[in-house]
């Protein structure tokens, strides 16, 4: 639970970095989110490589990279 809460906090910081437009800060926050997501996957015993493979050929729904699906 604690690791997941850290991930959520980092996602919030990533949102602020996206709004600020500072490339260095954006890179820092993306790295933090990636690190915490990796930690959550590890704790939950999720194979991150297999999970990421779902998107290797693009969005599973529309096939595009990046996704071009309409919001639901």
C-alpha cells in the first residue's frame, strides 16, 4: 500500500511537470514514476516485460503509437 501511494504521489508530480513545460523536470518525474511503477509491479509479482509487451505493437485497441483512441 505504501509503495502504491508513493506511485500516486509521483504521478501527481508528473502532472505538474507536464503543465510546467520544464524538460529537465519532466524527465526527472517520468523517471520517478517509472521507478515506483516498477516497484509496485515487483511487489505484486507482475512480469513488467510481459505487461509492456501488450503495447509493443501499439495500442491494443487502435494499434497506433501513441494511442489515438477516443476517450471513453
